[in-house]
C-alpha cells in the first residue's frame, strides 16, 4: 500500500437535491428528490473508499456530485486544499484532470465511432497535453501496457473488444491524464464473475504502482469488502455507517448494515445453511418523501418508539473511527434491545410526483 | 421416472450467410419431483437458451432444436403448439429476470394473475380474481385487494417479481423454471424473494430449475448443480460436493475468483485468465482449454466426455483438479 498523508478529498455536509418540475406553462417546482442529503466524509491519499448501498440510495449521485458532474445543492467539496465548488469555468475544467471517472457500462460510455487512440487522446488534447506527438504516442502505449492491452489496440474500435477489455479501455482513458483521484461507479457489475476478478486485480495493481486514490461505488458488498480500505454505507441519501473494511464486516453496528450483510449470499453451502438472515420488510422508501427522524425506522427491526421517529440520528464516532448513525447502536450491540417484527409498508415507485420507474432515480450510465 | 428428463438437448442458431452457432450442445440433466436443480454459468454459456428450449419459447425460425425433453415421459419438443400452450403455465411455470418487461404494462396485476386461472383451470372471472387475491397474499404482497386493480408501474420491483411468482405458481405447476429471478433486484429484496421461493417450493413440493450466474444464490438453494461452459455441462454435483470439492478447473476457477464477504481481506483474487471465446467451441478440443491452468495434450484433441465421478456427479475433464486442492 502507498504511504498515506492526510485527506485528498473532504466532503462536508454535501447535499444534492433534484427539483421535480410540473406544470404546462411554468415549470413549477413541486418537490425535491433528496438524492444526497447531508453527507460528510473524507478520503485519504492513496486510500480506497468504498461506497455501498442499494439502488436509489444516492451513492452514484454523490460520486457525480464530487466531480461536479451534477451540481451539488449545498456543502463543501475540498479537493487537495481547494473547495472545488468555488471554482468556475476554466479553472474547474483544469482541476478535472486530477479527478477522473470510470463508468459501469464500458459499451455505452465509449463512443462506438472513435478508435481507442482517439478516445485516449481526446482527454490529453482537452488539457493541452498532446502537443508533442512522440511523447503522446509513448504515453498512450504506456497506459495501454499498464492496463494489459497490446499497442495494436490503438487502431481498433470498442466493439472489437470483449467486455473485460472494454472496461480496461475505460480505465486507460481515466489513467492517461495521470489523475490523483479516480471515481469508479460500479466498475465491475456489468462484467462476468471470472472477468470481475481480472479487473479488480488490475485496479489494485495500478493503485500500488501509481499511488491512486479511489472512490469505488458499488452495490456488491463482497466486491467492496475486497477492494476498499474504508467503507461507507448509504441509505436514502445519508451515510448510516462508516468504518474500516475489516471493522465493518466483523462487527456491523447499524441495523441496516447488519441486514444488508446478512442478505448477501455466500458461495458456500455450509455457511448458507447455518446463516441467520435478517429479512427486511418492504422496500426502500421514496427519496422524494423520506421518512421523518431516522430514515430507516420504517424497516428497522430494532426501531424504538418515539426517538427513532422524531430525531434524525447524526453520524457519531462509537469506537475509534467506527462511525454510526443510530441512536441505539451500543444497546443493539450489547443485546439490550431485541429485534421485533416489522409489517411491510407499501412503497410506491411514484410516491410524490417523481417519474415512476424501478426506484432507480438517476439512470446509471 | 424423473419429472423432467432432458436428453442431448441442442440448440443451433442459424442465420443466412453466417456460420451456425451452437448455443446449447447436447445438454442432458434430469429433475426429480420436489428437487431444486441449478444451471450455473456466465453469459453466453447457454443457460437461458436451455430454459427457453424446454418451454418451447424459442422463435420459430432461425434455430434448430434437437434432442428430447421428457416431461413425465412425454417429449415436449414433439408436442403440437396448442398442446404445448396447455402445458405451459399449467404443468411448468416460468419466472423471468426482468419483471417489468415480462408483465403487461397496460393490464392490471389482478387480471394478469386471473388470466392464467381462466385459461388453464376454466374458472370464471369472479372466482379467478378471488383466487388471484389469495395468491398475491401468499407471495407476501401487502393489501392484495387493492393491488388487484393496479398496474405494474405502480408497484416496486420486488413486488413485481412477487406478482410474477404468483402468476407462475397460480396453477400449482409441478415444475418451476426461474431464469435469473433476482438479478435485477437489490440484495435485501433478493433475500426476500429467495426466502419466498424456498418456502413455496417446500410447501407445494414443486420442482425448481434455478438458472443463475450467482454462485451464492445456488449455494443456499439447489440440491444439484450443473455448471455450463460454452453450451455444455462441464460438471454436475450435489451442492456440498460442488462447493466443497470442485473438480473441474472452470468451477474451481469460478469459486476462487469471486470475492467473498466472509474471506479475509487483502488477498489477490485468483482470476481466470482470458475470456469466453466467440468462435464455436468444442470443435477442436475442450472449449475451456485456452483459459485452463491444468491443460494437457489430450484437451486439444476432441471433446472430453462427461463421465461419472466417484462421488455421484459427472465431470467433463481430462485433468481435473485433485480432490485435495481446496478453494483458496
């Protein structure tokens, strides 16, 4: 692992709210989708921060908000000492060289009519780094070699590659600009299992060689557990738990994290037969109209009367760096509160006035 | 007699001017009453095409299906389309991956469940709707009376999948085929649906064919597991046997390349090199040979046969992983 010196990225109370417009003549705002609602976290240099949560929890929006691909509504995003929300136009564009993104589906994020060379050079040109032809060419070859593709790939087009290779091109495109931070939104979920492992190993190797900092957004807890140093769990726009990967998986403290972990199937029948599942009742409530108080109280088997409904728990440090947003985390851990039955509440995909879809708010790229 | 006996099932896709593509290549397996059988493999291994061929749902043109699909002794591939339609939904139910695209968006949920009952059990609309309400209740849809009149877009993804299960189980089929039933769902919802499926299968004694790419889902659910690669079964074993002592290098590779929630951190994943070939596999030797670490000369000369193992399974490999080698 690379040496770690202080945070590279700090988010302070970041909010991303999307207005819901309605009306024929005037675009009246009739409500908001509270996609990200007050998230604070910091990512150290050379570290991998994993963000997990189910669809609609705001994890992708947070990643995009960090790069200002969607404009945050409020909060501070400090990248290497500067608040990038205060940057404008050209200075923001230049700052983007240092933060790059890897998308989920390489087929739809790579232009089918551009050759690999043109895809890779585009970023260099945009940042005025492609003046010297020979140097550019060398840079492209180095980058391709780093992601395990032959130099002959330069003349080819995305459709000529397999899914795993396409994702390597996506990674190369991010790497070619020599960034400090890479935000990877579901980098392996479109890939087959045997290919997933190749790409995850590659990302780890690149981090060790180049000292990259990663923000990895994924719904697959096993993947995040494998690759991340610190893991943050999101539920309905808020961070509910954050801890080092080992601590979180050894002792999840938030009821939602507990349920999430117990729901992940393990490819081992002996483990599966003995496991106790915490089955959550019902579905994720709509982020246009999040429950008052603790957002998880409608599905929480440990919810206690009044306080969970009245007061939104803040993320607080419980045990040396293990942060939890639950009023009763200690009581649950000590077994002083027992889980109870929860009746499923019906959740409508079109709650409020938002366009009703599968519950996924932001079409994932 | 087995409930379902698939013998040498092949599906060859043929487009004019192109080389024929063998998607499913002499696949044989059987399902006993009440048993849960898994078909596992990565994209392109032929698992979904196998299920569509069993159900007779492949398009009429552009493909050639051969072999036998014996359901209680009768060959489904030889049935007339009308007779097959009688069986689908009544004897064999099917659940698809994406409930939004397999439900009719302009027909209320209740009617879609009732339709099956009217068609196969000759019920009138009123009785069918009453039964539909009970079915929705049985699959855990809250307030089923109101749900009957609602459209698929008005309920969440997990509820839609429950509605689809209600439709598939409406006629109490003896066999249920579930093709990636939880892939489109979040993990907590996936856990709900898998628990529901397991419970329904236990209660009704329905046999289940579970098609999935997720080894975790198989580990908790299936009695017997068939691993497919390039359209062929490469390994078949009982659940504990397969996960405890995988013999085929592909199965072994798959199991060691998945990151596990309960494994220690910081170890490198054992990736399988290369990727599935696009060309027609199995013609010149084992299709997995180019990616295999155990490859021997015999692997490049003709298809290795599927042979019974000492532990009651079947294996298609010249140089299997030794039984002592554990999954890392």
